[in-house]
């Protein structure tokens, strides 16, 4: 997936802090924590990326994240918790019926499903720190670009370079 942004700060020799506008493929789900605040700035955020091309502060750059990694991230964030919920629903309902627990078997299933889904999210959050240290889910600056190469809806630069 291709993004465009502006280098705001250099971090060491091969890392940069880049201001990017949220890609249209991300939608407006708010998963990145951008639900509140200035509506004009909600879809702009800072990302630390690899800088193998040596881009300088203030330059406009093309960023790329692998499509396979984006699909894997979507699978992990959406389908794995959903599977935890569904497994919990069926297991909790079956357990409640076979063990003769008091109350509605459906509520037992819902309770266990929500607990399993929460545990999956907690596990994924713990793994997020480990994955962030690896190279698989990293965004990379692939080139320095001119202002006319950036689609208007993804442009983050302003005349002052801030």
C-alpha cells in the first residue's frame, strides 16, 4: 500500500518521523484513536518509518507497506477476535447446557464469548510490542517525490514545511 508524507524529523541514520494523511483504504473506523479532536486534523498522524533513501527533514516522500502485511494485520485485528467470540459463544452455551448451569445458556455463551474476545485482544496487544521490534510490519520510505506527484487527498505539506 502506498502512502505519501512529509519528513518532520530524522531519528538516527536510518529512521524518520513522517507526517502522513490516513489512506482512503483505512476508512474512518477510529481504530488508530482518531475519533476526537480537530476534524481537519483527525486523519493526519505521525509515523516512525525506515529511511533507507536518506530523505531529509521537510522533504515529501513515498512510503510503502506490504500488501500481504496489511492483509495479515487486518486478519489479526478483525477475524481472530471474531473467532474468539464465536468459539466462546458456542462453547459457553454447550457448557451451560451440559453442566446444567442456572440461567440462560445463551447468556453463558455470550459471557464466555466476550471474555475470549477480550483475551484475544489482550494477547494481540502484548504481541504488538514484539512485532513492532521486527521488520515485517514496518513502513519504508521508497523515494523522495515532488509535490505534483502526491495525490491532493493525501497531501500533508504546507508552505511553511510544518
